[in-house]
């Protein structure tokens, strides 16, 4: 088989890239290791930047997102019983949209099913070849058969545990990592959200986040030790701990119910440089991970897709390879700013084991600064709603 672009990974990065390319008449084949049901079963991010929504519109897949997504003009940061509302609208003139990653992925798959674009599920042993030539190819196994796709370019959209990144030689690849000494225990429940905006709560018992998917579907997280297991947290224990970390009025208003999903995610900052090697381009979690505190994981995957899509379109339409040659540089410039913001939010809002009294005073001083200084709020808001591409 031959195509123009092979996309390894059918998560949000790979699917969004495939739809954008298809709109411009560039053919792509998506190779996904899992089944579609498995990919759609993952509960992950929930907050979309305007840049992400614009890309979904450009890809022609934003009809439901525009109808069902919730526009949020602000979010609340709470510190024990002190609260600061960050007014995105007043500070930046911009907003975010609450719409789950599961729904984004479903919309992208539905759109892809209506087109001729091929998505091949349940592939294994994906290997990339001849990346430093202009005739790269990909081999994989499907149903016991070994298959090959020749192409012009390969997009590695296969997440943190994918194979693409490791094709960049060790002598060239540089990895930067920070692992945090805690995780997030998250639950989804069919209950009304406790507040109409997200609440990011820092407390001496640890961080908590109140989020939502719709008027009767809430998403809550609490910071927990990495040694905890989701199965050993009963729903009652979760709700009890959440109540102790959020503002008193929210604790009183909280409607609880059975969880329909419960899982623990570790927190990590990770960047792999460069994001391009010959004809291979890395996008999204394949190249970088952020701790979820700033809601940036999915959004920074989208900015990579933006730069790569623009570069490939320029190459095919005008024969100009400038965009793809500068892909890594451009994508990484934004990635590092997003890393800074996610690290800042994580450091500000979590309780760290072995935190010194000095560290605690620094958090308190930063909070006072945020409360009192409008430009500090503005900096936070500019980053939260999304830096320009
Ligand atoms: P992925 O979504 O990881 O997709 C990669 C795809 O590639 C997967 O479908 C995988 O099956 C496939 N794949 C992997 N290896 C291969 C292979 N060898 N061959 C073929 N296919 C392969 N972000 C937030 O902003 N907020 C959150 O609350 C949040 N929660 C998260 C919770 C968890 C448990 C995780 C893992 C991530 C979370 N994120 C969150 C991050 C966000 O979900 C990711 O940034 C986003 O999914 C990145 O999209 P992606 O397409 O780059 O990677
Ligand atoms: C959600 C997750 C986040 O990491 C975040 O910062 C905001 C919202 C969510 O799952 O709704």
C-alpha cells in the first residue's frame, strides 16, 4: 500500500491531523494499536483552548462541540477558605470550552468513518524505516499478516508509550523529565457539578479539582499518594476527602452519587527533543507530557498538530519545505511555555511530601500575589486560555 502520510496512533492528535490533512486533499492512513471501543473508553482531559476548538472547526468536526460544549469565562482557585476567581473574559477577552476528550475523539472517529480515509485498528509490531530518506515506510502486523505502507512522511502520534520517539537515535535525542511524588485519583459521576465553574483547590490535605462534563456529569480529582490503588478507595471515602479540601460552601452544596469511573494518573513533566527526525514528526504525548493541573495535555497536542498540518500543506501545495524543516523548533517553543505553566500550577496548588515550612510560605506568598496583583492574574489567565500558535 502507498499513502502520503502514515499516522501512527489514533488518539486525538493522530485523528485531528488526519482530518485536517484530508480537508486539504492530503491522504493519510492511521494505524492504531487498540480497538476503537478501547480508545473511546478512556476518560481523560476536559478543557479545550479556543485554538483547539478552531482547529476542530477547520477540520469540519465541531458541530456537536459548538452545540454541546460549555463556554467558561473563568475558574476559581481556592486555598483553604480563601478564593480567587480568575476572570478569563475580563483579563484576556478569551474563554475555554468544557467538552471531554472522549467526545472529541468520538466526533473525529465519526467524521473519519464518513470519509475514504483509512484507519486500521489492532495493529502490532509497528516499525518505521528509512526515515532519513525521502522514501520512508512503515511495517506492521495485523491478523497474523505482515504488511507495509510506503509514504512521504510519518507522524508519530502514538502517545508516551508509543514506538515512534525511540526511532530518533539516542545520540540525537534528549529527554527532560520531572516526576512528581503523587498522583490524581479521578472519578466520574452522574451528579450535577458542584459549581458552574471549575474549582482548583489547594489545601493542607492536598489538591482537589472540581470539574464537569455536562449538567448531570461531574469529574472530580484528589491528589493521592502514588502507592494508592483506585480499587481501595470507596466512593464514600473519595467524597469525604474531597469535601475536606474544597471551600465550605462547595462542600455543603456537593451532590454525591456512585462513581462510574475511577482511576489514578501519575503526574509527570516530560519533553523529548527534537520533535522531528528526517521524515518523522512527533506530535502530542509521543513527545511531551505535562502534569494535568493546567489542563494542557490535549491542548499542547493540538498545537503540534497545527504546526505540522501547516508545514505539510505548504509542502504539498507549494513545494516549500520551510514549515516542516522548522517544525521541531516552532512546536518546542510553545511546548516549553506550556510546560512552565503546568509546572507552576502543579507547584502552586499541591501539597508536596517533605515540603519545608519555607516552601509553604512561598506558596502562601504566591497566592497573596495572585489575589492582589491583577497582572499576576492576567499572566495565569493568558496561559490557561491558551498561548497563541
Ligand atoms: P494518546 O491519547 O495517548 O493517543 C495515542 C494513541 O496511540 C493511542 O490510541 C494508543 O493506543 C496508540 N498507540 C500507542 N502505541 C502505538 C503503536 N505502537 N502503534 C499504534 N498505535 C499506538 N490531559 C489533560 O489535559 N487533562 C486530564 O485530565 C488528563 N488526564 C489524563 C489521564 C491519563 C490516564 C492520561 C494517560 C493522560 C491524561 N491527559 C490529560 C493527557 C491527555 O489525555 C493527552 O495529552 C492526550 O491524550 C494526548 O493525545 P495523543 O493523541 O497525543 O496521545
Ligand atoms: C479536567 C482535567 C484537568 O486536568 C484540568 O486541569 C481541568 C479539567 C477534567 O478532566 O475535566
